[in-house]
C-alpha cells in the first residue's frame, strides 16, 4: 500500500482477509481487466544464506509469491503512467491465503470480480528458463484435496509386539497400497497424483504407539479420476486397517477446483508474450501441471488465463534446480522485469483501442 500511495488509485482493503484491491481508472465506462498477484508464504524453514532470507523462523517465501506482489506493484506503476491510453479500468488484486486458505474465494465474496470482463495472473517457476512464458488453454492446473488418516491400533512395549497391535507397519502398508491404486487403477491419460507428505507416530525408541498419522494430497484434472481417488483413500485405509484388527479414521477435505484457462484468453496471452519477448521465449504447455491454484475460483467467475514465468537462477539447470516449495528455492530476480512487462502488456492489449497507437 505504501508503494501504491502516490499512483492515484482507488484502493480498498478486505474485511475477511488481509487483501488489497486497487483500481486504475482510465475510462470509467469501459471494461475492467483484473491482474492478480498473491502474497503469502509457507510454513517451512528457509535454508538459503541470503541477505533477504526470511526473518521469521519456520516461514519462507518458497513459492515466489513475494515476486508476484512486487511484479504487480511494478505493473501498477507502469500502467499508471499510461492511464490516458486506457479505455477502461485495471484492477490490481493483491491476494493473501492462496496456500490452502482460499483467499481468492474470500475476495470474490467481497466483490473483486464484480464488473470484470477478463482476468490474468502470473506464477513464477524456477523450473523454466529465466524470462520464458508458458501457458495453455483449457485445464492448466489440477484440483486438490487433502486427506488425514489415523490408524488406531494398541500400544505396548517394543519387546513384546504380540501384546500390542502396532499401527506403524499398517500405516506403511496403507501408503504402498495407495501408490499401487494410482499406478494400477487410474487411467494414465486421465491422471491423478496422490502424495503422502507426512507420517507421524511414536514418541521414543521402546514404545509401540497406539496411533499412526498419515496426511497428504490428491490432485487430478478429471472429475471422474478425482472422485475415484478420493473414494479409494477411504476404502483402502479402512479395509487394510480392518484386515489387521485396527481402525482407520479418514478425514477428507475438499480443496481447490481445476484451474481452467479460457481458450481465447490463453491464446491471447501467448500472442502478447510473443510480441513482447519473441517466439523463442514463449512455450505453449502440452499438458496441465498437477499443482493447484485458488485463481481457479476467479476463472470460474470470469474468462481469463494464468501463465508461468520462468525464473531459473543463472547457471542452474531448470530440470534439477530447487523447485517451488523447496527449502532452498531461489529465483532469478532479473526476470521480474519480464513479469512486470507481461502484466502491463496483457492489460494494454485489452484496454487500448484497436488501431490506436499503443504505448510501448
């Protein structure tokens, strides 16, 4: 908000979350284009020795959202200088809570998409060459659901497991069975990804615990696959536990829907990026990426697109560099200039009248 203060924007903050919405009004009677940048961190350690590393223990900008916010502020400054050329309004959507808290849905409830004719967002990735842009029409990112499984056995002494009923090997069996379900029962051309990300059991070396906890996510781009994997988690965990005279308490939490780019808006983004960067730095994604995004809620309300912006650090290999959500994730900050220009170019493409002299 400090960086936006001198730009003569109509700025408002959220009531249900720490959101910021800023409108740059050119022609008040024209259409409104929404540009979104999310701005939250992740609950994880940062293991980078950098002067700007997180000062908050157990919290890290490991998904590039700080770059998204900085680029969107930069685009606001760039577009404010071109206000007179705009045949409508640019709405800057600074969104908290993308990482699992559905901040976009809160902002939609508070009116961020009201009157919007199209929307655009950027997500950075170190796993694409720096300064490259990539997107596709149709499904761009997967849906996501979360699961939590408590396998409940009977605790006891490590020396006498026959007097107990150890939930740890049963939990391990559940993990392997779920992996087998995905590889043997899910159509490879309608993929699903199930990942167990957390296992917690026991307190010391000589005690068999009563419970073992498994947690993870389910991702899919097809509703039938999504429903099948969700049902399998319940069925597999419950029946494996029962086979060992135990119980499995399964909690399933519905997450974000599939992020679906409007075909025309995605094609337009590729055209704008090609004009801006040249064809050698623009890539049409051949298939969806199995990450998930709550920008999906915005795209359910208005046509639009999300694009990836490559930020692989200099000298690194995009195929092996630390990815988003890594404790060692880094970006090439020079590519932020490309992101600023792409945000601005998409808005100018929509709001500068055809045939008029477009600002460079």
